[in-house]
C-alpha cells in the first residue's frame, strides 16, 4: 500500500489527494526542474523542536543554498524572498492563514498540507468542511497561491515533518502599527483559528473556523 492509499484509508471521512491530482490545481501548482537536494539536506540538519511545531521566516543554512538564490530570481520575479522553515510535529488543522502573495513549499520530508480557498470565507468565517488534504512526497516543490488558505503542515510519520517555506521578504514578521482588521495577524498574514485552538485564540486570532478541528491519521 502506498502512503497516499494509507492516508485515504485512515481518513475516509476527509478528502485526501496528491498534489499531482487535478484537485490541487485551484490551490497551487507543482514546480519541477529545480535541484532540491541541498536545501532538503540543510532542512533535515536543523534540530527538531522539543515539542510541537515551529516556524522561522528565515533560516541562514537554507538561505545559503543555491536554490534559495534562484527562488527569489525566478519564482518571485527578482523580488526579495525570504527562505524559512516550518518543522516539528503536528496532525491538526488548528488554524488557516493566507497572504497577498504566493508561497513556495519544499517538502524535506513527506507531509500533508491542509488547504481551502479564500473565497470560501463567508461573513468572516469558513466551514472546516471546505478543507482538503494534499500529500507532498519528499523533494516535492509547489507554489501555494495567495488565494489558498493554509497553515502548519501535518506529519505522516512519527519522526515529524520539515517544510521549506519561501515568501516575499517581510511576510509573517511582526506588525509595525495598529490596524482595525481583526484577521491581520502579522505582516502580509491574515489568520483564522479553530474555536478549540486555545494557543491561537490566546494570541488574539479570531475563532473563525466553524466545525471540526480536523486531525490527520497516518
């Protein structure tokens, strides 16, 4: 049984797809033709968090790779890019975010992205039933469109996950001013939380995801 078949079987009540399926096309695109070996190796060399998951907008060991330099030049059209890392342990939806720009993800381990569409937000809320799961195998590289809601990847093995995250420079950094928008959580980052995700709610994220805080089984 393949990893995808196993995930489909164990999550039969929830749609699980490959990024190579037609279902992924509204959310992003698969990027081919780049050598990911060095950046994946650098990602794997970063120690796992002691608990849970972690995210850093920039990781020097990743930004030192040749691919990191190419991402800004090719995929962001010569605009400055930041190359960070999201890694650790996670199996739950917990929240969804979006940016007004695309995000590049490179799977340093197999992982699942939980995705929805920005236009599925109605009156400031989104139904968790809109979310779909997409499997990335190690070395897979994708563009997640700015209109796609996403958040922390889910692991598909006990050792956890690691995902390279490339964004326009400055994204996810702390806000410098005051804003009336309750969903604006960081620079170029709008966040919606599940009603039982206490960590996000305590940090000020609105409880805007209606329904089950989905848990991926592997």
